[in-house]
């Protein structure tokens, strides 16, 4: 089973600042990694798939990068609606797994 | 536009079977080569993949739940279902069904709104 470790657990930033979230895999997942955003009381929403492709309707301030075992989600300039939980997920093999999440909170 | 909606009891007794249904609208569950999934989230915790079923019939389960889980499709009702038996308090969670972003991949988009299932006597 691929274990996905996200860091940091919490990121405290101000609107307008940039955010860098990390997801590290216990073994290579090639380019089969996605990122989701979850707001309180809501279902997760797909942001990025296959490392760097934005899902439909996702603003350009969200970008993904990486390969193999190390991946990054970057938010170039935080908007008020971006303060949320973020999860990574792989699909390189079964079972599918999610990272433990990073909370981006308002400083 | 694809939409998913979970339904089922919100309260299940310990040792009994949790049963949920996901109704798909805006598209046919049996058209195309799609994977449909179930994911859960215990209160205040992260996401756990439960299992996925392919429109062609293949099924994959999380090994940690495999002995207790059954996922099936009812194409005539455009639904897929989850059964989890011998539940305990540890199975208390918000259960989500999710559809495929595209043919053949396992990225979940869209998601249902989720339904809270509490295991308690």
C-alpha cells in the first residue's frame, strides 16, 4: 500500500500570500497523483489530477508539480475562499489512498 | 452534468449491516468505461477509500475492509450500492459516493454531498 504523507499539517497564512503544500509517497506513483480541496461541511472537490492538470473550473492560481514520490500543490496568491483542507490521492495501484491532509488557515 | 446522491439510514446498530445507495443523474452508470467509488471520513479525520466498481463489472476493495464490504451496481435504477457488515463504532463516518472524472481513471469528480452514518445502539 502506498502511504501518502502530507506536510505541513497546518499552514497559517494571510490572504494574498502564496502557499506550498507537500505530498510525499512511500513509493513511486509516477504521475498518478491528484489534489482535492475540502471546506467545512462539504464534500471534497477535485483540484488537480495527474500531478499538474487543473480540473474543470479550477482557477489558474492553483498549480501542481512533482513526479515519482514528491509532489507539491502551489496556490500562488491565497483568496479568502482558499482557506480549507487539502488532500492528495494516488491511483498508481490498488488500494487507492489519500494523504492525511493539510489545513490552510488564516493567520 | 453528472450528479450523485447518497441515501440510507443515518443510524445503524453495532454488529448490523450498513447499507447505502448512490443515485446517479445526468448520465448513465453503465455507459462508458467508468469507475464509481465509495469513500468515507470519520468525524474530524481524513479520507479513506472503501472501494470502487467499474461499469464493466470489476470491483476493488480496500484490504482493510475487504472482508466486510460489498459494492454492487443496479444499472436499471442508475444506482450503485455499498454494504458494510458487522459494523462497530469505528465505522461511524460521513460516507461519500463519487463518480469518475473521465473514462478509466480513478480521480473522483464529482462527489455526492455525503451522508453521516452513526453506529450506536
